[in-house]
C-alpha cells in the first residue's frame, strides 16, 4: 500500500484534513546526541499530532548503532488517560513484509530454498490465472509486486477480516484476474506475501508464527512484538486505532486480524522493538545475542539482495510545490523494501496501513540512521512530516516546513475528491428509474475468486452481504438507471461503492459490477475486480 508521495500499504494510507483536538502530552526536553535542529522535536510532534488529529504517535531513532530517541506522544485511546510510550503496541501492517522477506533469506542461507526457485517447486498446488505465470513465478516474484496482478488484487479475500484460511486465500489466486504483463510493471499486492508465508511454513516445517518467534523475534530480543492482534490481551499496552467515518468524524476502528495473510501485514510491535529491527538491518544482518556474542540473522549477500531494486516504480510529480523537495530521482521495490533517494542519499523504507493505524520505517544506510514512526490514525501525512523533519536534521538540510506542506497536500487530495463527487452529482439522471422492480435485483451473486455475495430485501429495501466478510454489510439505494449505491453500515470503512447491473435481452440480470465511489477509498477494497453473476434467488426478510 505504497504511494510515492504519502504512504501506505494498505498499505497506502488515506490522507485527510483534520480538525484540532485539545488533549496533548507535556513536552519533554530532547536529550543529545540529537542535532541542534531537533531540540524542539517534542513540540513539533505535538503540532503534527494536533494538525492531523492523531491521538497517539510513537517515534524511535537509531544512529550509529545506538538508540538516540524512543518516545511516545499523546494517548493510546481517546477519553482515557493512558499515554503512548516507547513500548505501546501498534499494528505495523505492511512493515511486516520485511520480516517475511528476511525469513525467506534465512532459509536461503541454510540451503533450504533459493529465491530463484519456482513457487510450484515448493507449493505444487499453487496456481495463478495464467498457466505461464504459474509455471514461471519465482519466490522472488512473490516479494516484488510484478506478478501481473492489479493494485491490491485479491485483498477482499482478507480485508476486512474474512473467514477464509491462509491456504484458502492462496488457492483462490487461480481465479484472481491478471490485468498486467508478468514482470511488466509495478503494482502493489498483499496476497502473494500470504503465499510466501505458505512457502516458509512448507520449507521450515514450522508455522509462520513459530518461525518468526524462534528465528527472528527471540534472537533479536523483540519480546514486545506479537503475531497478529489475536495475541493481544486485555490490559496490554496497545493503541486503539482511529479512522474518520465518512472522511469526517473520528471514531475507533474495530481491532482486526490478518491471521489468514499475516505474512503481508499481521505484526503488532512497539518502537522499542522496531529500533532493534532497524539496528540489525543497518548492521547488514549482524546482531549481538544474549551471550554478548555477535551473530548473523541473514548473510551479507542476502541483505544486499533484499536492498537491491527488482521492480522500478513510477515517479509522480507532487501537486504541492513544497513537497517537490522530497521527490526522488529513483524509486523501486526490492525484496520487502522500497528503495529511493533523498537529498543525495539512498533510502530503504516501507510504510504500513491498517484500520486506524499507519506507520513508516526509514533507513539511511550511509548515515547509519533509522527512523520508525507508529501512529493510531489513518493519515500518512503525520508520519511523513515527522520522518522528513528527522531526516533533514541529520542530513543537515535546509529547513522545510513539512507540516504545512503535508497539510496542504491533504487539503488538495480532499478537495480533488470533493470535486469528483460534485461532477458525479451533476451528471446524475435523478429522474431515471431501475429497469426492474427491486425484488428482481435480490438474489445470490457469485464471483469466481471471492465467492458468494447476497442481496436480500429487508424491510422493503435491498441489503448486500459479503458471505465471508462479516463487516461488509451495506444498504443499497438507487443512483440512476441500473446503478445503485452500497453504503456500508460500518461507516469507518470509507468504502461506499457503486453497484451496476447489466441485463440480458430477456430482461434478467447478466452480471453486476462494483467500484469504489471515492478516490480516497483504500485500494484494498478491490471491488472493481469482482465479476458477480446470479446463482440463485434470495429470500425476503
């Protein structure tokens, strides 16, 4: 979920413009050895938090092998006194991908696999929609977003949380449409990291959770990092995520799990633990164990490969003039990491997007510098404004008002979305009627890769339910002709969609297609890939 300007995995986190809120932590004096230009850092983070309406932010900075800052700001949950600190747990979402990549590298170092192996050599049942792609897909291709899948393709199999298992999600790939050439161009996906998870389990003989715990988390002393939200317990020092329902009103986002594709984004962690992760990355796989002896997590060769570009990514021109200073000269994806440059230095980084939480990890190898920013609100502008302020300080760059720049970008993006909606309203034929009586649109629909979607009449109105996704329940209202709007009852999803029916010559329904209404909707709602055809009538309730 990545965009060149702002973020995210979900990857790509949606940016909004937010009102100020009053709760704030008391500013603390920032100790050396931070640069002089960061002596007001606490005040700056509080300004970021308030400008973008983020309840809590946690930050850690690693420099020259040492943790020079790890701190929390704001609160874990609104209307409660518990403060965010360095040990507060957040969903790190797609920052999990680097752990999955490292896991494959560990197994490669042991000779149990090679990143050039075909996926079917390890998972004989693996299938893509095209036989050639199935035969030629390599393990490296699972990590590099060049498979031929479209942006976020297949995400509805696990986003929001579904009842499919990890293997069921992976097996359903055979019916997810390929919309691009194999290895032809970059398109971010999550589902293939779920396949990588399956490979790790098959080769190691361990569950992915067991492998992570034994081979990465325990050796690095990452005792606070949890495998998925399922491991959270009442009373844990964990943040509550927040989203803007209808892109307006801040409300808690229900805690979700990615247990069926954890390799793409399942981990919860703290900045304290992520500082340990950044240190081993900057030290090219070397770490000091509990016995105070140096050990290797993965080889230098594998480290170099993970940080080498596999798939070029397009570079777009920022719409806000002040953000042009952050425009990279090169941009690409390696094995679980984004690679670019900033002010003449190579960056190795990634972002993560989750319901109510977004994050960013940034490494500057030349400077032995690492920055992690975890937040509990869906606004990538916040972690970007914090990250770039830190980068400028350590790189001794001219001061830039990143807070104002990203605030302007958020306003621009929201304004563009509002303008699109106005155009849709202006083009709408309000006098038009559906071709069929409402009861004729009710029934069971089926998509080849997702499965069943049910439309039923309830209280004289139509309601849509995705059979394997409990949170996707929406009320259907007429828009124009044979197009309707589905408004999800969970308003924090921000994913309302058009639903358009196509009819056969005899007046019966041939198929239904969907697409998100707002450009601000997260790309993981890949409604546009659904091909819904009738398979039966639904009972009226």
